[in-house]
C-alpha cells in the first residue's frame, strides 16, 4: 500500500503530486522498520518485485522509485543484500542498470562519497557514477613521473605524452582572461573609509578602564547639549546623517559600476584582439638598446640625415613599446575563431568561480554583457557599445578609428531556414557556450543543470537554444543522460511559473479598471500572459518533436523503450500545455501507432483531468474573452483610421 501511494498506483503520478512522495513514504517505511526489524526483508522483497516490471515503468515512476532507493541507501548505510541479488548473480536487465545509476546519482548528493563507497559491495562499482569534478582542458595536471616496473615497456617519448598545462593551445589566453574576472568591484578606498569610520566610532575602546571618567564626562556633556537643542535638533541631525549615508552609498555604487564597465570593456578588447589571430607563445625578450641600435645602423647605411634618424629611432621605440608584452603570436599555433574564444571565456569563468555555484553565478552576472558582445560577433559596432561612460567623456576616439566595415556583411537576406548571418552566428556562439558548460561539468548532472540555469537567467543562452543544442549537437549517448531530462524539466517549470505569474497579474488588473491608463495596463498584462503561454507551448513542442524524431529513427529495442518512456512522461505530466493539433500537423504522414497513442494520452489529460474542453478560453480562462475584445477593438480602430 505504501509503494502504491508513493507511485500513485494504479493511477499514473503527476509531477506536482509526486514531488515529495518518495521522501515522505521513505520516512514512514524507515520508522516501521525501526519498530520491527523483520519488515526490512519485506521492503526489499517488495522493491525487487516492483523492479521485475521496471521495463513497463514510465520515466516519472522510475525516477520516484530511484529517489526512494537513494534515501533508503543512506538510511540503512548501503548494507542491502538485494544489491548483490540484482547485480552480481546474473546479468541485470537494462532497466535495472538505469534504475541503479539514477539511485546512486541521488545517493551521493546526500552522503559523503568516500563513506558511502566503503559500505557498498564490489558488484556495484561498475554502476557508480564518476566523481563530480570539473573537466577543464586548461587546468589539467601534468602526468606524474614514476619509475617503470621491471619488464614494463619504456615510457613514451615526450612528443607522445598528453597535452599538459604548459602545452595546451590557448592556455596563455585562458590565464589572461581569468585575470580580468572579478567577483566584486568595490574600490579599496571604500573599504578604508568604512574602516576609518568604524575606527572613529570605536576609538578609545581599548583604554576603557583608564578613560572611564573622561568617557562619562563626555557622555554627560553630550546629553546636556542634546537637551538644550531639543528633539527638533536631533531629528535634523538624523536626517542629515541619513542623507550623507545615502549619498555615500550612491557614490560607492557609481564607482563600482564604473569599474565593472571598465573590466567588461578590457575583457571584450582582449577577446576582440585575439579574434582571427594565432595563439600566444611566450616572447623572447630583446633589450631596447639592441633594437634602437639596429634601427640607427640601418638608417645610417641608407644615408639618412639626422632628422630622419631621430624619426627612425622614435619609430623603433614605439614599435618596441608596442611589442614589449610578455606574449607574441605563434606562427605554428591555433587560429582563434569566435566559437573558440567563446568556449575559452566559459572555461575561464567556471574555473574562476569553482568554489561554489554562487561564485560562478556572480561572475555571469558581472560579465554577461561580454557574452552578448560575442553573440554579436565581436564586431566593431558591438565593441563601441562596450565603451565605459568615462572613456566616452574623455573623447578618446582611438577605438572608433580602428574600426572596420565588416558589420555590414551580416545585413543580408535570410537563408533557407529563415536565419540571417547574424542570427546564425548568434546560434553558433550560443552552442559554443553550452558545449563548454556540458564539457566542464560532464561528471555532474546537478551542476550542469544549475550552471545552464545561471546562463539562461541572464539571457546568455535561451531556452530554445538549449533544446536545439541537445538535439543537434549532443550524441545519442549524451542525450540518454539523465541530466538532459532534468534540464528540460527545469526549463519547462520556469516557463510555466512565468506564465502563471503573468496570468495572475492580468487577472488582478482585470477586476477593476476605470480609466484609460488602467485599461492599457490591463491590455499589456493580458498580452504578456498570452505570449508566456505561447512560449511554454512552443518550448514543449520542440522537446516533444525532438524525441519523436529520435524514436522514429531508432532501431534498438532498449533505446526505443527509453525514448517512449520519456515521451509518455511528457505527454502525461505536461499534457495540459501540449498543442495536440499542432503536433498532428507537424507529424503528418509520419504518424505511427505509438505517436498516436501519445497524443491520445495528452488529449485525455486535457479533457478528463483538467477539463479544458469545458472551460471557456482553455488555459487562459476569462483572459481569452478580454483578448478577443481587444482584438476587435484594434480591428475597429484600424478600420476607422483607414476610412478616414
């Protein structure tokens, strides 16, 4: 009965109902087993019996049961005989392997990894997920040197060793990008002023015992002075102090914003300067005297006069200053492209904010304009938009003079897919961002999802771009990873929450509207709710169509069953928002019995669970009628203007 309640059997569970069911039922079963130890065997037998039918489980039921088993592993410290029964006595079916992997991924979130590994039997080692450590190619440690064993083959030559921290192409650019990434832009003087104020308020605290009488006299004098001035004087002083604090806070915020703009500008300048250039290598330094003497000797041989020599020496000095940096282009190096620079920026940001996900989120918040700059192609026009206000006020037009006219190349007609060059380029850069995130956190499902959420929150990547990347850029093996469905769930839930919030706002404004301003605000709120609903339906449509295409192309029975389980989960749990008629038109002649069954499930959810066919306006409710009234009003107004 408890397992039936957890899985909502015989009825299929919904995401809203099954959110906390596994945790609640686990606590109930744990308490019952503590009161009577013989129930542990009964629970194990029940779980084994359920897993015999795991091939018929949908995605949500499998996930809920895996969450329960993850809690159970931590509560009973992994000492369960059924692990050996499932995995060591015979070849387990594919569904059991998937179940165990999902359970271990969740279990290692609840317990310290080495402690849980000590408790698990050896037969589960092949199914344990890798440790969630980052995989950054620019911070890889060089291989450790060790003596070969007797009789072992000789070690490979240095040329055949894997690339290390000193030889990976682009490592120098990676280090320079990291130097420009800051978590905070507070000026050192601000901290000093705050410390000075704090010290002024606490001055003399270390000599309290010796200066007690003086402090009492000073306090009495201040009290008498306050009594003489009265309460009005105290209020005026408090108001003045409050105004001073506000002014200081605004000045400090302006200084931080200015420094943030400067660091964003410097980072954009560095990336733009490396575009279509070779990777750096360390420069072989030459002294200025040598370069100047060479220039003077060359000019004297050509018979130049003294003035020409001075100009030549000055030019050589300027060239030396321009080339005096620690790096130079490697003629045999890698040529930087826009997507390569985009990935380096993401790798540097994630490696810099590796301490916690909050640190990486703060870096994304501080530097998201640089990501937008790369999505615009790092063009000259986009670079000028990055200029700080203080630089524009100074009237320095060096960046404007160094520009080009390459931006006009992007203003062409759309291609076969309806995308211009600028839109195509933006998609490619966005895919490069996502590829770097997935590669960096390829061993951690949770951190992959949360990092993508940070980038999506600041519009660095779009929800549709994430779906496009999953189906167009990932391999089938990577798409089968559980983090893909967890990521899709997150994106859909965020879109649904946005729609519900805008719908609630529109309903509140619709209750009482008297003047034209309120009616205009209501009209905008209704339009925003409609757009949010269309965004949910479009995002869900892309996800469902992507899985349907894979299902039609797949030949392996095991993977077809997995894809069908995912589609059934989407058709049932998100059936309320699926546009069934749009899917019918999109599938067309490729309709099969499996796809028709999935669309039937979504229709039944809409009509038999949410009763959308009985509610006027469907998901919009009463807002649909107001939207029709607005459209009729706009149409009538357009006709009147046309008649006039």
